[in-house]
C-alpha cells in the first residue's frame, strides 16, 4: 500500500491498480472531456478534484516537483498504471507529444490556402498572405480582421492604429496575374 503524502486517508493499491480509502473502498474515477481521469478526494471536509495519474504518481514517488508534469508513456490517458507514468518537464512532454502527433492533414492544407483582401475606405486594395501579416502592416488587431473575414459578431471593419483609416477585410481565393501580394 502506498499512501498519498497529503491525502493520507487514500492509498494506491498496486495489485488492483486503483485508489482506495482507509475503509478499503475503491474510489471510482470519472472521465473528463479532455480524456484524463480524475477522482474526488476529501481533506478536512473539503473535496478536491485530482487527476488520477498525478495522484497515483504521488502515492508512489511523493509530491511532484514544481514545473514538472506526469506523462503517460504509451499516450493512453486511460492507462494509469504506475509503470506507464513518467516525470517530465513541460518541454520534454511537448517534444514527446509532437513526435507522436499525426500531421497527415498538412498535405491537403494547401487546398484551403487563401489570401486576406484589405480594402481601405479610400478604395485602395491590398492582399496579404496571412491574418498576422495583414495585422502587422495595417495596424488592426488580428481578431478584428478574422471576425470581418468570417462575418462574425457583426464586425464589418477595423480602424488602423497606424494611419487611422477604416479598413474592410475578406478572404480572397484567386490570385490574378498582375495582383500584388504582400508576403512577410
């Protein structure tokens, strides 16, 4: 039995791979929408939600040091066996998850490529390779530009912080031969 260092009424049962309380009742975990499992533990009458993989790790190895994370070695969030849990820094955890991530969507992403058309209130048009490029050159918040392009929240235009002019934005899908596109 491996008791938790803070919640001493709870312990990790190695044989059954579960958390139990002092009355030997198994504490049933609940699934969160993000795929991780958690349990509710009580200390001094206060109930706390605790990620089960972190709780199990702390029962066996002690309190998790600051700026450290517990990783599932096999990337299965339901497999909370102590042999499947490892201590990593945030950077190590990000590198591991990026290495195992599926990037197959990228090969078809060029089909969705579009430009941002920027029309000034004086009638001039400019085309930008991205929302952020447009935002930097015009001086309008990227969120405003995106709302205009997507037609959300009744946002029709944005005012530049650089020149004070009013601009309208939209997505543009076709490149014409004599069109000037700003790439930055």
